[in-house]
C-alpha cells in the first residue's frame, strides 16, 4: 500500500507500503488502520501535539528536487550517532503552519508514499525505549511541479511523444532555455543512470539494459560538460576551455522520424563569425511552443541543414543544481 499526500485536516487516508519497525498496538476504535491518528490518545502515547522539542540531527535521504503528481516518494532516515533504539515514526502536515500528524503505518527508518499535494512536509522522529522523542529530522517539503512536458493531460502527452499538428508549433525565444545546465553523460559513464536503463528494459522489453546503455552512450556523448545560457549569450564549458557567443533566433524545423512521430528543432545562429564557436545550435526538448525547458537535447555545428539529419548523437542537459538521483527520477518519470 502507498501513502497518499492529499488534503485532510482531520484524517488523511493512507495507502502506503507497510514497513517493518517497532510493534504498534492495534488501532483504537474510530482510528481506521492506514489513517493518521490525530486524537489526544495517539498510539504509544506520543506527544499529542507532535511538535517535538528535540534536536534536528536526523538526515533524511532520497528527497528529489521535485515530484510530479502521483510519483512515488522514497525516503530514508539516517542518524549517524550510535543508538540502541530503532523506534522510528514519520509525521506529516499540510504546510509549515499546520499541526503535525502521525502516520501510523510508517514504522521504520524507511518511508514510501505517493506525492499528491504540493507543499506538504514530512519529518522522521526517533524514539527511545521509554517511548520519548529522542531526535528528529528537519521538515522535508514535497515539491510537486507538473510542468508541461510531464502533464497528465492526454493532449500534452501526445505532443511530448511527437504527435501534433503543424499549426500548433510556435516560435520560441532563447530565454526558454536560460539557466545553468549540466551534461548527463558523466552520470552514464559512472553508472548512475544504470537504474534508468534497467527500468526501460523491464517496462519496454525491446532491449536489454546493456543495449539501452550503449544506445544512450552514443546519444549523450559530448565533451561539453556544462552550458550557461543568459539572455542572448551561450557559454560552452569544457574541461579546459570556456567559449561564449551571442546567438539570434533563426526559426524552427519540423522533423519526421522513422517511427512516425515528429519533433521540432528550434534553431539559433551565431551573431558574429568565430573559428571556435558553432555557427548554429538547435534545441529539442519535446515542446512546440513557448515554455521553460526542464531538460533539452542540443545539436551544434556549422552546417544548418546537416545538423537536421543528426539523429544519433544528441547531448542532453539538465539543470546544474540537480544531482544524479534527481535526474534518474526525472528520466524514469518520462
């Protein structure tokens, strides 16, 4: 079963995975199993206010940069100091001004639930053998961002998958890709993305995980580890070099792929000639009208038409502040 982060001040329905932890008493009458107990006689007689006045020395690991509605949230509470107690409880509240509520079925150091409400907070509390709160984590906020590329509306999903009308395609500005971006190629090389390839193999069944890794290795390969886009300037950063140039919009091209779906390349041209910078850069991010990109594939070179034929190497970039685990989460969510 999974925890559902949904609105509710009295009782919040949980459908969470039952985890091994301390042995609770049977739910009292009026407190359904799998619900939060907000009564003054909470199980184990824990502090009824649940506003624990103890040190915040517990580290909660596994928090993603953001989630999409319905995503699974997996957290682990870690307390570095030696402790004979393994008596954990998890608490949830709708926002920082609301009261904490005990999640009765989450009883171990691991948490698993479903993200359905933006801004909810979760914390882990370790109790001693006297059933007194001993140490806790800082509140962890669940951020839900259902941006366009992950929308659950069938219309947007069709566009993301490459099925749209020409009339739907609109011009875009370079600001749609503004930010500090990192290549995912290093994460492929160090094995971080192996979980993604295993997932694709198990769910698609058309290739092994190793075959997926080889395919994406060819696609992601690049020596440009980082790209910074600000206003009309693009900076390419390699291990030993940094190059910056101004780029102007040069229209878009609609491409049809062998599978029958389509994509849009948004093209920008270097404002002044340079022997070191590419004359053209082409963005592909599964969007076809103005919106902030969550990630993108970038093609660059000096021949505009030849670049349109490139479909085997597509260096891919995610925000610089995302760690490997967050990128894996994003890729699997696709």
